[in-house]
């Protein structure tokens, strides 16, 4: 039995949540325009992205960048339950009334942040010392990111 629900609220126009219970429906490779986070609640799924596949068990997360071709399907046709969160914060900042020069500044800013972040990750992960630090500190990085996201969410909720 397939049970699917979507949630969207006017106070959070940049976010949409989806919950699916007992779904056996397969998905063809597809893309989302927003940043997506998927959590496997029950069952197992095969997550495919960029020509690679991984089996995700309950408690696993799939983090999907916008415009990334991917698929997430149940193993052996058995039902799975999952939750999805679609975030498109950029749509809140940019409206139809936003001028071209402002849009260009936003685009330049975003490209710069991504470029410098990618350079940082390559420098850290590309070195043996960086790999060891990351292996030993991944729990701290995850907890810090979680706290930052919760604080960000609270700020957005009350602003």
C-alpha cells in the first residue's frame, strides 16, 4: 500500500517536505531544481547518482544537489518508507522584481562560495594529513553542521 503526503507552508516558501510510506514505485533517473535531503525510514533502497550505486538502509541520508541526475528505488521491489526535504532558499531571495544587476551579484556570490569551498575540500581531502583529520573529526563536523542548520531554521522561522 502506498501512502504519500506533501507538506508546504506559506511561512516557509523555500521548503517542501514529502513523506512516503510503503512505496514500491520505481523512479526513473530524474533531477530536482532544489537542494534535496532524503532519509530512509524503513526498507532498503538503491541510490544511484553519477554512475555509481549504493544501498541505503533505514537511518541513511541522501543529499542531492540541485540539477543532479539521480534515482532512488526499492531493493527487490519491496516497500520502503522515506522522507524528503526540498530546499530552494534562492527562490526566496530572488523574485520577479529583483533587478538583473542584483541577480548577477547573487550568482557571482554563489559561484564564488562554491568555488572556494570546493578548493578547500580538494586541498584538505587531497592530502593524507587532511584525510586523517577528517576521519577523526567527522563526528564533530556532522554535529556542528546539525547545530548550525537548527539555528538557521530557528532564525528563519522567527524572522
